[in-house]
């Protein structure tokens, strides 16, 4: 009750200042004394949080509170939803057991929400510098160079002096308070940027992420597909994940990559469905392990503040799609090699060649669009945004925008996503059908002829549907990237006439 009275009293501080110089000033002087005492406690809590990343709040009166991740569904939601970068840089550490958030009911009513978020950000950022890493491998400021460490300590001393000046003021001057908080936030954000970008080589790590998650090293995954294809086309077993990682490391060796270092950071995963309530696993119904493959990444400190678990899940989804597209392209190239060995069966062969050509044309253009128009362009923009700023939050926002843009431009929205995956599945089915005909005489059985006809009709329908959906999306969203793709696949107006 006293705290609520004090907050209401401060909201009327302008009026109180007027009465302070009136004949009844002694009554208001007493109230100001109470307010000053409360602010004294507030500044002690604020200093502990902003200078040391500590909560000195045994009674639960400070507006920043600590909650356990395992007991809060709200925190899990925050890990997934990264719309607000001011939620703090320390919000998704790989082994963190606690989380900090703003309790609006305890926050002073005269402090804007933006100021509260900046205070939260400062304390969580300082924790990155001052707190031992969960594994104990990173002592405070260990990743900083000597000069950077000295500068940080000097700035923390300056922050302490600034907070002391604020604390000694008889009345909290809101504008002065906001300006000093903004200054501290900017300096801390610059130190965090230096730690990530300069000391920890964030840009170099993003290049490695692009090579692996976004298939930047295409030759690596062509080699992996060739090595693991037979294994992955079978139902998954308890050893499948280990076996595909062995094949992945062998593919790295084959193209002379630093397989030992990368193997410590990246690992292929199989996201298998859970066991049913009856106790029977769905594995028995799986006929192809490719559908469940993903990629995990062990992020080193302090890059975890940008590459959060939620972000890595999005990268894994992107990896799955890009690998599926690369497989479709590789399979169609294998079909071309197989068909080139066939000497007879010209009548049937003509229709097969025509379908393979149409599939190859569409998949090749999708692959070019993905790798050149989207990935290379967006990655270049990301690097430019990182180089043009010295602010950590700007870097985090740039990377978050990069991932969201990839999801948007790589068909992660319905119904485009469903249509693209249907086309990829038809390419896989066509490849399986052709690879069963490894003989010089090309003759379809009645069952194979029926399967080929179904694939041909479905591909024609799905490719036409994809063109219509993309055209509608371009007209509705005015998306230049979709216009580029449509120009590539419909340069001769084939799909326009087909629709």
C-alpha cells in the first residue's frame, strides 16, 4: 500500500514541487523524504542489476524477477517468439536454468516500458560479461582482449558514478534518468557487439552456418547424398542417426573439409515421431528416413545470444527443405544418366524424356532461385547490416530478419509450401521408377505404365498450381523475388498458356 501511494504521489510531483515552495511545504517535504528513501532502495537494486547482473531483491519488490525455465510456459513462448530483441540477450542460453522478465505490476508507473526493457537488457548483457559460463569454461571477460576488458571495467565505473549522481538527486528527474539509461544501454550494446563480432568472429561463424545449414558447400551434400542414399531410403533403426553422421564425416573428408572441427559443431538428426499411447512406435510405418532428417548445432559461448535454440530450429527446417530440393535435382540428373544408356523403346522413351525435362527445368530454376536470388542476396545484405553498425541489438535484429526473410522467400507459407513439397515428392517417385529400369530395353509393365501416367498427370497439375499460387502471391504482396522466379520458369509463357 505504501509503494502504491508513493507511485501515485510521484505522478503528481510537478504539483508537489509547487507546494514545496508554499507555506505548507513542511507537509510535502515529509512526503518527499519518504519518496527519496524509497528511491534510495530502488537505486541500490538498480545498481546491483545494471553493474553486476545481480538481483538483490529478497522481498520480491524489484520490477525485474527471476523465474525458472522448467516452471514457466511463458518463457518457452519467449524463446520461440523473438519479435522483441529488447527481451534481452541472455534469454536463451543453451544450458540456462533461469530467466528474467519484467513484472509490470511492480514497475514504477512513471517509468515508460521502453526504459524498463532497456534496464532489463543492460543487466542481462552485463551477466554475459560477469557471470561464469554454465560449463565453467569461460571465466569473466575471458573472451575479451585485454584492451576491451579494461575499457569495459572503466565504463562500469562510469555507470556507477552516473547512478550515484541520480541517487543523490532529491527528486527523480525522469528525462535525466531516461537519458542516462539510454547512454548506458548504448555503451553496453557496443561492448556486446565487440565481443560477438570482433572477439568471437560472428561473421566467420555465419559463413560456416551458411555452408552447412544452407548448403553453401553443394559438393559436400552431393557427396553425402551419394553415400547415404541407400541407407536413408530404408526405415530408420536405432543406429541410423549414427550411420548417417559417419557418412557425413566421410563426405567432409572426401572434399577436404576440416571434418574434425565441424563434426564437433554439427550433427545430423532424425526427428522421429514419438511412441504412440499403445506403446507401438511409428517407426514400423516409415519407409524413408530422408523425411525426418535435420541438422543440430552446438553453439559456443557467447554466440548463443544470437544463435538461440529457437533460431537453430528454424535453421534446421531450412536445411531439411534445401536438402530435399538438392536431392530432387541430383535424382533427376541420375535419371538423365540412366535414360542415356537405353537404346530401344523409343515410343515410351519420348514421354519419359519429356517429363524428366519438365521436372529438371522446374527444379533447376527453383534451385537457382533459392541459391542465387534468395540465399546469396539475403546473406550479403546480412553481412552489410552487421558491418554498418556497432550495436548488438542491431546485429540481433539483422540476423532475425535474415532468418524470417529466408522462411518467407523459401516457400514456408501455405499453400506454396505444400505445393512445392508435392512436386518434390513426384520427382522422387519418378526417380525411383526410372532407377528400377536399369536395362537397355525400355519397356514398361502395365503397373509401371500406370504409375508413370499418374506421376505425369500429377506433376502437370501441381506445377500449374504452383504457377497460379506464385502469381497470386506476387500480385497480392508485390514481391519482387517471386516475380524473378516466375520470369525464370515462364519465360516462354508455357505455364501461362497451361493455366
